[in-house]
C-alpha cells in the first residue's frame, strides 16, 4: 500500500464512518420529519463533512487543488447550462439550481474515478482522455438532473398502484 495512503488511513476510516452515520441514521431520522429537501440540514452538513474528510484522505496535500477543481467544475457546468438551456426568463434560475449541483456531482465522480489526476505529474499526456471522460460524466449527470425527475417517488407510486 502507498505510504501516503497508509498515513491517511485513519482519516479515510473517519470519512467512511461519518458517511455511514449520515446515510443510516441522520437521513432516515430527518426524512420522517420533513416535507421538503431544504429541511434536511443535518444530512447535507454531515454529507459535506464526510466528502471533505474523504477528499483529504484520498488527496492529502493536494486537497486544495481538488477543491479548486470542484469549484471550476461547478462554474463550468453553470455556464454550460446557462448557454445551452432554452432561453427564457427562468434560464438563470435553472442554471443555478441545475448547473451548479450537477457540476459538483460530476466533479466528485470524476475525482473519485481519477483521484490520481490532481497528483499526477504527467497529467498533460492524458489530458484529452480525461477531458472526454469528464465531459461524458458531466453530460450524463446533467441529463439526469434535467430529465430525471423524482425517480424514488415515481417508483414508490408505481409499487403502491400495483398493490
């Protein structure tokens, strides 16, 4: 195992524990008491803490480069949504509510699949391959945000109607 990963192993374990607590205890507790997604404050807070902890555990001293990549990903996705979404008076709102979250999620997925990207010294050699993979991930995530809808609600309503 890599020496850097060995040194950060407790941080990775802490991130996984925080994520597990969030998904198994905090989210179900808050989900039963809320009607809107904005009421899940502790869920979002614990997911953010788990994400930052895991990012630091995986990237080490390159943590700030990872944060910069996430911010640039959110900004790029916002710009793409602003210009490619049909023009209208609601277009900036859609770009904020759809573009920024899809950019952050696409950036996280890209970093999860390519977390050596930030640390790699020869990153220019594989630049176009990684750029294409990022754009594909961003396209899929943006499509799911735009056309996906509330899948859990649709599936649960379908299962209720079958009974």
